[in-house]
């Protein structure tokens, strides 16, 4: 299967049918010159000792400096699998399971947006004040576990793995995600995490991953499903809201995203996996098969 083809996987290829959905970034795609699409040219991201942009730190943290002299988007001998998908598509759980099967690292980029939103809330920051949110970056100190069997999210010394999944944080993320200055810093951060992760491959999932964060990834996948299926899946995951509240939140998120990006059509070279009629294991296997086809 050509990686530069706009491909839909058919039922003869791991049982996945083609679907109409496209990238659902939740963020305006950066234009040339706004900095978000750059990011292999070095530079610290700011932060306290042991935090962002500071030399040292554990694998999977953002503490390593960016290697100099790399072309844009280079990932230093890593096989990168980029996974996009609309809200409720299952991209996090599927990507994590596929990474485990492949022996790859795993990065949930949405966790960084959530963690920054949590941090801003803790600091009493006005989420619509771009300068204030960017200023909070200096004390962010974000670290994420890239081992799919040892996943965690920390801000400084605080484990926020569960705290960032609350409805309050979910509501705050939209304010954080719309700020170009924040997007620029986070794209740089995601690329640093990919470079520093120990395994020779990593699955990175989230929004605009196939088009902005890792447009040159060996495999780029749009994971989607019918809206009713996505709502049912998300409702099963969220225990603090009713099914109606969860479905309404997902619908609002899709509507907001549609104002800034086209998530009904996959970008060129992105393989669409429609999991509407697949169970979890079948969807994971489809991702694994695409990765193995590209790396063997």
C-alpha cells in the first residue's frame, strides 16, 4: 500500500471499511510563518528545572534539548505512526494497544492540551488571555510516559493522569487549543517527545498529527466511525456525565472544530480507517497491519 496515496482501507484489508471522515484537529491548521509547523531547529521551550526545554530528564519527558541541524519534522531514526481522528473515535485506546503490540512508544498529544488547561485553571489564569496562558508555560513542567504499559501525565511533581479527564478540564481545553502561541509551543513539545522516546518507533495520536505535527510520518491514519457510534463509545468512557450530556458535548466539539478545519476529508496520503463495524481488537489489528506493511 503506497504511503503517499489517499487510501481507504477496504474490507479485504483487516476488515476496515473506508469512511467519509477527515482530520478533526480542533485547531486551525498553522499557516507558513506562524511557527507551528516548524520545530526541528532547536530552542528551549521554557520551564523550571526538570521541566520543558531543560537538559536532562527521563525518557518521554520534554526535558531534552532539540538536536541541532535536523530538517523540519525529522525524528531521529524513529518510525512514526501518526493517528488523527474526531472526538470519540477511540484513537487513544486503539493507538496505545497498537503501540504495545508493535513494541513502540505511545504519545497522547491531547494530554498536553489537557494538562496545560489544568495547570492554567490551578493558577487562576484567564483562559482567553493568550499572554497569560503563555506566561503560565514557564511553570508548566509537563512530563508524559511514553511506555504504553506505564502511561502517566505529570505537571511538576503532581500526577494529573486522572485529573485532566474531568468535565471542567475538558471545557477549558477549547480555550487553550484556539491560541496560536500555545499550539506553536505544543507542536514543538510533541516532536521533542517523539525524538526522546526510547523505542525505535512511536505512535503519536491526537489532532492535526498527520498534517501538522508529523506530516512526514511513515504511516498516517485517520481513525473514524459514524457519529452515533462515536457518541456511544464516548458515553461509555465518561462516568461523570449522563449519556445525553456526553453526546451533547461531543456534538458541540465537532461543531466547533468544523469552523476551523475540514475534518470530513482525509488529507493526501492519509489512510482512513472506519471502525463503525469493527470491534476494538479488529481496529487495533488494522493499525498494526498498516504499521508492519510500512516497516517490512
